């Protein structure tokens, strides 16, 4: 409970500090450029139809959405829409009403009862592992206390929430939104601050390619020019700048030097954030330092050009492990694997990733349930030899879904 309170106060302090920075900046060039990113995202489809249609199916693009019947994955059916807690008389109920989705906390104390209901406005998370939900209050965003997990297909306390407590007061700062959306600007009001209404959910094309408004304007007027003008191509960046683009959201918590949403692809991330604190035990988490984990890999240290995009295509939803393992064969041969003779050829490629980059329980994302703590699993990014995983995969009962 004390640790949860400390996290809440730390979050509030960070939010206040960032608010001061944002208001001091006012209508800066960064704000104007962020607006350009929104415009460019909507204009990409006209000339890049196939790439755009593929990209909108990725976890990046779908990492936040308005809460509606197409985006909310949780079950609102009777019998499946209630979360019981270990505290007697405390539970949550999720309801779909005519005008939207709602989450209500109930707490019975003696003969009295207390309830709190909030309408779910935004979905956070692509829905592959799960979803959390945000609601608006006085122009700011807060996280609802109950989230949906795909496995085990159930409502659970949102990560970090204490079971048996009704808490609708987790404020969402701009830094969180920077990795789950394309733009959320703060603006001054008569009573304080609020998020501007012209926000853009999902990670847009501009996150990697920069403001494309001038690019779109030029090529609309000059369709015969086949050389891409006024746009950034991350494939042409040097390795460290390629990594920085991913590290913005995949290098763990870092103290900001500059405003949220001000980083532009191709620039040095260290100019925008303090150096990460030294860690003796890095964790394989979506909120952990995946870039540092990759740097520890022999593959990375032995390959001067290797970056995240060596294995990942940001334009495509990648879920086929055998297809992903095809990237490994650019440098490795299946015959080099000492276990290859023991694994069925049809399963060998799929096992490359499962064996050398196994799914492991999160050490950062803990979900408190009536039965104890639950941790979802994430892909390890230290590419290496995990003998216990290999031995498990050799057993017929040892295989599990990605």
C-alpha cells in the first residue's frame, strides 16, 4: 500500500513538472510540428495504400483507440462482466449502455453502499495481451481500475492496482501518452490545464517518418517526381539513430529533458532524455529496456548493422514465428543448431524464436488478483541460449502458444 502511494505521488509530481514545461513552451514550434504529424498521417494512404492498409493492423497503430464496440475486447455479457475482489462487499461491474461502455465500483460497508461509475472513453493497448481503459475528468485522463486480459480472457485489476480497493484516481501524464498515441497537447484553462481536443490516437506514420505534410503537398503538385522529397526514411539512418527511434518507447523509464511529443526521428534521444539508470538485471518487459537487452546479445555485438528493423518490419503485423525466424537464417544455418536433429523439421523454424528469445513472465507488470499476483509474459530480447527452454520444447507437452 505504501509503495502504491509513493508511485501515485511520483506520478503526480512528474505530471505537474511536465505541465509546467508544456505551459512555458506555449504554442511552440514543437506543438505546430505535432499538428503536422497528424495531418501527414491522414494523407499517407492516397499514395501508399498497400503499406498504410498493412500498417493499420499493427500493434503500434492500434495501441490506442476511442472506446467503441469495434475496439473494446472485454466481455460485457451477464455473468462475465463482474470482477470480484478479496475484500467482502467490494466488486466492479462493466456495463454496455446505449451510449457507451461503463465501469462501476461497488463497496458495501455495513448497511451503507458506495458506488462510482465512469464512462470508458479511450482504449490503451492493441488487445494482443490485453487492454486498459481511460476516462475523462475535467479535461484530463485517468485510468480505470479494471482492465481486460486476453489470457485468461477475464477482467482483472489494472496493473499496479491493489485488489479490494476502488481507485479511479490514477492520472495519465503526457509521457505515458507519448508511447500510446501520436499527439496529446496540454493547454491552459481558467482553472488549470487540460488536454487539447485535437489529439490523435494510435502511433502514426509520422512517429518514424516525421512531419509529412510538406512531402504530401510537394508530390501532389509534382506527381512525376519519383524521388521522395521532404520526408525521413529511417532505413537510411545510422544504426544508433535507428535504435533511438525505437528506444523512445522501448528503453524503459527515463527522465525527460524536453517536452513530451517533441522528439523527432533521426535525432539523438539522449538530447531529450537523461541517460538510463544503470541496471544490473534488465527485465524482458514491454515497459523494460528492450534496447539494452538487445545490445547484450552476441548477434548484436557481432553485427555492426543490426538494429530492431533487422528483424521487425514496422509496417506489418508480425505474429508468425517461423516467418520471423527466417531473418535468423540470413546469418545462421539450421544445421548449426545442436538440437536440430531432435526437432521435427516442420517445427524447427518456429522454435528458433521460442528457444532463443523465449516468452518470460514480466517482472515489471504485476496484476494483483484475489488469488495472488499474476504476470503476463513478454518476449525476451537478449538473443541467447536458454537450455531449460530448449529442454521443455523437446517435450511434447512443453509447447505453449506465443
